[in-house]
C-alpha cells in the first residue's frame, strides 16, 4: 500500500530534550515536506526537500532541523524543543517538486512539550 | 492581509444540501489551486486541483477559480454525512517550484443526516 508513515504518532516531552520524528514514504517520491498545524493558524510549511541532500526552509523553520540522506526518509529534528513547538506535525510527499500540488500526507504526530 | 483567507466556519448543513466553500487570496502569481479534505485525526488528502482559471468537476464536487477576483470555490452537490470534514484550500505559484503550498485555515463542515 502506497503511504507516508510517521513515528511516533503521539509524543509528550520536556523542554530541551532533543527528539526526532521520523517520516518514510514508499512511493519513490522525490519531494518531501514537513508541516505543522495549529488552531487558528492552519497548516504551515517547516522544511521541504526536492531530492536527496537537497533541503530548504519553509515558512516556519526556526527551531527545527531536517536531513535527507535517503530518498524514502525525511526526519524532523527538534534539537531543543520548547513549549511553542507543541503542535500537530504532518509529513508529506509528492512525485517531484513540480507536482507538489498533489501531496500525500502522513497520519500526523501530535507533540506536546511541557 | 493574509495571503490566503478562508472562513473557518463551522458550517452545518442538512444531508442533500449544496455546499459552497470559498477562499480569497492576494498573490496574483498563484497558478495552482487545490482543495484538500481532512477528516478528524487524519492527514489532509487532495480532493481536486485546478491550474489557472476555470472550472473542474469530479462527481459531486466542482472547483472554480476566478483569478480576476482572486477567489476560489468548492461546491459539493447532494452533500452526504461522509462529507463531514475540514476542507482546506491551498495555492502555489506553479506546481510549487519551491514546493511551497500556502494553505487556508480550513472550513469545518458538518453534514447532518
């Protein structure tokens, strides 16, 4: 089954404790992206990757890091999480950057930072 | 002014009603216009997309883009309880050369049996 998977689905952590949210897709997509979704603010792009070793900032990259060493994986790293990073996070992928209007989203990771 | 404006609702309609969902935008460079549907506790899924102006129909769903007014709409005919979800409009400059989609905040729709 073609899908985007994220782990963990739920995470409660404390301020300053480094964490990684994994994202993997099995569709051989070139383009991958991370979003956060907050009430009243909607979906906002954090980082995206056009291909392996090619990443760039989205609209709200502060406090996040990403890497793209393999085509299928695009982990989101929070080096020192803070309470304002409490949010619902989605990973997404599309065939290539030019087709990013059609993105396939993962199920989401709900992160709480206390 | 936000780049993309969307009334968050909530919108409640009886089964069988025609639903109209709308977004306005300010960036005249947008070329791709999308509607995503998001069920509770799920990730968004693409419902329809339109390139430039015009209409596109898919079953009970019709997407309209009026670039002169910077206004897009999604119409749902014969609405069903299974259509209850949050509908997100999204836009990009072209296919997203930088992969950057700009989303509206979403409209929560409830279709009552």
